[in-house]
């Protein structure tokens, strides 16, 4: 898994988001499997499940914020589900879902580095 970060700007503030093992664990804990969650968020059934999308983004944003706090010595608070819902709405539901899916695909591509 590659360490790839995305960013969304909302109300002039940049929010980093990351998909990694910590996020995978949170999603599996909530939805059972990544596949089940993915079916809800990819829009293939015609409509993105807003609750699943917000949950995934919240986990990704909070992981990004946590990593940023560790790297920069800051103390940025985690975001809430309601805050993330507002951010996703402002960016656009389909646009946000696409950004998230792109990050997940890029993060989970096999690493071509030699061991």
C-alpha cells in the first residue's frame, strides 16, 4: 500500500485525507468488508450512499489530520461526521466520491519497489 494523500479545500481551509490500514480497519469494523462499503460508495447502483461516503471520508480525514499533527507537531482537532457532510456537499457528492475512489485505487496499487 502506498502512502498517498488527497486534499479538499473547504471554507479556505485545506483538509488532508489518507487511505491506509487504519482507515481500512475502521471501514471493515463498520461495514464488514471493504467490498460491501465500496458497493455503497462507488455509485454503480445509481446512487452513492451518503452515510457510507461520509463515514469513509471522516475516517480518511481524521487519519490525515492525525498524521499531519504527528509530522508537524500541531494539534488540529478531528472532524465530525456533520462537518464532513458539509464538506462533501460543498465539493459535490459525485466529485467527492470520485476523489475518494481515485485515492483508494492509487493507494492500493501494488508497490513496484524491489524488496
